[in-house]
């Protein structure tokens, strides 16, 4: 299904330097993977809905509640730099 020349071409495109032994090893391994995928193609999945996960996953999160921090001054005093009642941080965007 896949030959050493194809493995060499893909390695070159991926900027990988493989030895001839590694190319031979990957040819065998990739051939096994493609054989397995071909076996999966034989399955009848016409009644199986498409999914992104094998099992349902839901994210359990709490509701955000805005609460002012009671010791705002202590946070500002621990900042390396401040400007008025704000943190002063280095500029990261150009004005252009």
C-alpha cells in the first residue's frame, strides 16, 4: 500500500531526516496502520450518527459571580508598577 519512496517523500515534506533503516521501519509501520484503516472501511456505519467523541462529555462549570475583592489596595501595592488605581504593564502593541 505504501512504499519506501512515499515515506521518503513525506519525511522530506515534514523536514525529517530519516536513515534508510528508519524509512524501512516507518514503511512497515505505516503499512500496518493503513491496513487497519482499510479494515475499518469494511464496517457498515450507515446507521451510526457522526460524532466528535466516542462518549458524551459535558463541562461542569459554576456560574460566574462578580464579587469585589475586599482588599483592593493590598493587591495594587503588591504590583511591580501601578498607575493610579490600575496595574501598569509594558506596552505590547505598536501604535502603527
